[in-house]
């Protein structure tokens, strides 16, 4: 199992982005949590296999209908046991 940590920049708060992340995670079968940060970004932590997590990153880059994603910084590493 792998762990994804991502920070999403742009217009991603107040536009249903966290709900979008949860929907995408459910669809892909990964466990994810999205949190609004004070600097206007959304911080995402997700667990799954690497292929699923890369698909989630692609979804984060696309964003939700009303979001405007400018950048996604992310890392994928082995999940702690």
C-alpha cells in the first residue's frame, strides 16, 4: 500500500473541491481525506495502490466543475505499517 500527500493550489476552497476529492476517491477505491488549509490550498492524504493514487492525482489536476486548479504538489511513498 502507498500513501499520497498532495497540496492543491488555485481556486479550490468554497467550490465543492473536498466533496469532489471524496467522490473521486470512492470511485477509485482509495481511502482519502481532504482538508482546507489557511493559505487557501487543499491538503489531500490518500492510501491505495500506486496506480489508483496516480489516477487520483490526475483527477486533482482536472479539479471539480467550479474549481480552478493551478498546481498540484504531491508525493507518493510507502504507507507506514
